[in-house]
C-alpha cells in the first residue's frame, strides 16, 4: 500500500506513541498512524497529554526577589571577569 506524505515533525509524536508514552498536545506534527499495524493501534491507543499551563504570575515581592538575585549574580559574574 501507499502511505501519505509525512513531515519531519511527525517523527517525535510517532516515536513517543511507539514507546507507549504520552504525546504533548503542543508538540508539532502528528502520529504517523498509517505505518502502524492495526493490532498495535487496538492494543495501544494514543495517549494525548494536556497542554502545559503557564505558571501564575508571581506577586511583586517575589518578582523583586528574583530581580535582586539576578543583580547579585550579575555582580558575581562581573567580579570573575565573565561580564563587563
């Protein structure tokens, strides 16, 4: 038989499926089901993972702590000569 044209983006979802791992919804491409036996598809239905949720924005004080930490790290890198 003939297979449909596949994209390079189909490799990762197909490999994850064949290893019986979940396929993230945001992953580009799709499972190349045309090349997989019907019995495998019956025995191992695809698992789709939910889209990842972005973390909630941090409150202002937490954001300031991070900025303070980044400033300290920048100063340390400057003292070591990595940053001018």
